[in-house]
């Protein structure tokens, strides 16, 4: 059985990717930060469908904890799948933060850069020796890194996601010697718990965004989770170094 590691699997896009991959026969190690109940829900959904999943705590903003996380991964692989390697990594965990440029503090900047860029970089570096040759990585970027998704208040978030787009290409180049593909998905506005559950708190925002979207609605977690599963599948074996917009045609 193939095994995927998905960061931020306790809700939203990562939860969907975990379930979608499990439905395609992949074992899943998913991570959570604060929402353990959400992570256990993901595990329960996967097990109900006949799949196997393990939930582990991880703060992607604290790279000094990554070696201990790798040890937990090694134990989970051994105990649950009798393996010493895994196949796929999804660097998905992330949180939004809105502040206009002139209001952004150095602490905001440092926190976002640790979670959105430094975390994926060093987590991948830490886990790469455990990944099989011929494996695949998907990073979750954001349409906020593109001209059409640009909104005031997201300069640091969007810049870090833009950095992750570029990092995706460098990873694809360097990991290609081991046959490892690296791509990213760039979600448009997607109904998740992002922004302290902003879509539940501000439902009035949704119709305007839907009207700007060619396919006429906002995204749902499965819209993006399925795209992640597709990029990890054999059908995508000749795709690498790409940032795929998954937005239903936002701004078309
Ligand atoms: N929703 C959108 O409109 C949208 C658009 C573009 C890109 N994205 C990106 O999509 C990814 C997934 O977000 P989502 O929309 O699915 O939001 P979500 O429902 O809030 O899920 C975020 C996930 O990331 C985890 N997480 C947050 N900060 C973390 C940290 N420091 N360390 C470890 N895990 C952390 C959360 O864990 P806990 O809840 O357990 O703490 C949760 O599992 C993020 O990278 C986000 O930037 C989202």
C-alpha cells in the first residue's frame, strides 16, 4: 500500500486530500496542530471507508521539532504499514492573516514565513530521505500569489505563497534525479475553516466571490483535494514543476 503524509489534515483542503487519497487506496499519515478532534474525524472517515490513517501532531512553524516528527513518522510507518519509507508528501498546512502593508508587524512577517515557506522547505528536507524514489510532492500555494487573486491585506501571505511556487520548481529540478515529481495546487477561494472560519462568520462575502468565478460558485474542499490526489496519481506521471490553479476560473 502506498502511503502519503499530509500536513494540515484536520480540516478543509488537507482533510479532503486525505480522504480522497484513501479512497484511491493510499494509506495516510495526516497532521494537526490545534484541532485534534478534526484530525480524528478524518481518521474515522477514512477507516469507515476501509482505509488506514494515522494522525500526528505537528506545528509547521517550529522546524526544531521536525526531527522528532520524523521519528513519529518512522514509528507510524513501521507499526501501521510495516514499511520504512513513504511515497507522497502534501505540504498543505497553513493559515491566513490579513493586515495592510503599513500595519504588518515584523512578528506577523516572521510567523507567516515560518509556517508558509520555511516550514515546507525544512519539513521536506527532513522527510525526503524516507521518501521512495519515484515519489511525488504537492505543495498548496494560493491564487493570492497571482495577479487575479491579489487583494489588499495579503502582502505577506501572498508573497510567501509566491515563494512556495518558486520553491516547487526548485524542488522539482533537484528531486528529479530520484524520479520524484513536485507540483503545487493554487486554490482560489475555498470554503474551509481558514481565517478562523471566515466563511461561516461572513457568509455575505460568498455571493460576490461566486459572481467573479466563471463556474459560478466558491470552491469546496473536495474541488482541491481531488486535484491534489490527481497530481499524486500515475495519470500525472509526466507532470512536474507546475503550479495548477484550482479556482473554477476566478476572474475569467
Ligand atoms: N481556503 C482558501 O480559500 C484557500 C485559498 C488558497 C490557499 N489556501 C491554502 O490551503 C491550505 C489549507 O488551508 P484550508 O483552506 O484547508 O484551511 P483550514 O480549514 O483552516 O485548514 C488548515 C489546516 O492547516 C493546519 N495548520 C494551520 N497552521 C498550522 C501550523 N502552524 N502547523 C501545522 N498545521 C497548521 C490546521 O491545523 P489545526 O486546525 O489542527 O490547527 C488545519 O489542519 C493552506 O496552506 C492555505 O493557505 C486556502
